[in-house]
């Protein structure tokens, strides 16, 4: 079948990574197309497997004129490429695809990646009467309870990740500090407020005052990057916190990391913990919807309250000082990853949904 994946943009983030995994695995038996903004850090990865991006107008622009242009564009893509299924990964691209489906024969499916906190009516408008995949049971519950969507049309499929990477280059600062015997704690996320990046700085500051042998790394990029750099300098934390920027080979960097933090306020089912678990790295994260379906407290990591920087600090120091527990968690991280977030299961579940949708 011919499948069109829609998203706002193909950045180095969880959503685009999931689309890339599906495209790689399903391209041998299907014709795959993608459409998003003209620019995106992961577009080159799609090109490597022979998939070029078809440019959409900015879907965040909700003016009627812009929406009409995008609907016309999607209809054209469907007609020219005989698309059977549109799989959209963004609320607005799903709404546009649903409107387009009124003018051309195509099935639409949506993946909900976030546990939404607002815009429940818009979500209902965009997703009503179509097949939905959620990346966590929490995301499904919110769609049913808050957006009044039919739970029978919603299937939860836990995310997966690629456990290998051709790019083996790792930032030399990370390697040097690890080789000197420092204990490495990192957060991998967009540098944006709702990822708790300023809490991460506070955790690093508090922990550094208790133990000089622990160093912190922030891996990612985003709109708060300049402010975060400024905050680190203002608080004289340049020798405690290192910013590495966005990396397309996080897996390779995780091989040098002891603990992963995730200080987020909202998620769906974040990929960074899964990447960490696959490399035997325990995760300390906020106890929020989605994330708390990945972490079994005390087994593959710890859950702490949102903004509880003292709790993060205490958990880091506990694992640093208790090697036996730390080693146990490293082993459990890998074990739980392969039990619950299996790559083959992820692909097979999507195959089944596509087949049912096409034959309906």
C-alpha cells in the first residue's frame, strides 16, 4: 500500500524519529511518502532511505487561507501518488488530512504523542471519527475523558527506538570527563521550558555543592538555548554543566552516561528514557503521565514530583553512593526495555492497524 506520513516538521525529536523507524521498516513492502515543513534536521535521514519530503505550508498558521492551501496540497499529493493511508502525527495535519479525505478517497489515522492539557475541543474536532494510536495509556485516557473521543477507536502502542547508530562520533568533552573518572548525569531533550531545563540547572547546582565528582550534560537544542547558556554563566556553573547541542546519535553518547534525568512537565511517552534503558542507563524523571508508564520506581529508575529539585538531587547522590543498587538498576533497565518496548512488536502492531484500515 501507499502510505503518507504527515507532521509539522521533521526535527530531531521523538515524533520524527518514530516516523523514521516506521518508514525504514515498512518501505520494503509499501511505498512511503512524507510531507512536512521544507526544513527539518531529520530530512537527510529520510533521503538516505530514498524518501524525499513533500513541502507543506506551516500548519501552525491557522488562517483560513493557509489551511485551504494545505488541504489542496494534501489532496494533490494523494491523487498524484495513489495514497491509501495518511498517517498523521500532528493535530493540525490530522485535521487538514481529515478535510482532504472529504474530497479524495483516502483513510486517515492519527498518532497522539502528547498527554494534552488544553485545547480539548479542537482535539475532538481534529480526531473525531478516525482511527487513533496513542503512545501511552495516559494519553488515551485524556482523549476519552477530556476530548470525549471514542475509546474503541483508540489503540495504545508504546514507542520504540533504534538501538544502533552508524555515526559513532561522541563529543570529546563527554569522553574526556568520563575517562577522568567523573560520574556523568545528563538530560536529553529539547531546550524548552516545559522540559524542565531550568530545574535541571538547579539540580546540577545543588548536587554539585554536595559532590564535585558529578558532572552534568544537557543534550539538545531549542528556543531556550541562549537563556540557558546565560543562566549557567551567571551562576558560575560552567565547570558543572556542559551543553552539547542536538545530536543525531544519542545512543552513542549514552554509552558514556551513568544516569539520565528528565525534568519535564508534560510528555506523551518520551523516547530519551527508552534510549537510556537500551544502553543500561537508569532514569530519574518527573512522575507525570506517560513517563510513569516507562519507569518502575526503584527498578529501572526513580520517579520524583514535578519541580522537586531536592528529590532529583537525593536520588542522584543515592545511586552515586550505592554501587550495588546502581548496578542492579542498570541490569533492570535493559531487561525492562526488551520486555516492554520491543521494536518488532511496535512494527507489527502498526502493520495490523494499516491492514485493517485499508480493508475496512
